């Protein structure tokens, strides 16, 4: 990630600082706000087409805990 805070940048920008990632994405305040609006529109479309958002407890894990395995003494003598 590289940070770009040049005032004589060739892009005209309303934001005082621009963060540009190595993949070329612009991370200015206006670009992040546009991403937020797009995410909200996508969520509304998902919910309007019958989608459902479920709240998951913080302690829920995808994989249940497993019994620890012991390899002690497993090598041949």
C-alpha cells in the first residue's frame, strides 16, 4: 500500500489526502462514500428479492472444536 498526499497531483480531488493501494484503487473520502452507497444499494436489492440477514453470535465458529490429537510415541523405535 502506498500513500499519496501530493498537492500537485494530476487528478483533481476534493479530498485533502488520497491513499492509493498497490492495485491502483483510489481510497479518497469521496470514493469510499461511493462504495458505501453501492453497498447499501446492493443490500437493499438483496433484501427486496427475499434475502435475509441473520445476526450471528460472536462465539459461534464455523468448525466445531475437535479433540486434541497426540502424536507422542508414534514414531517407530
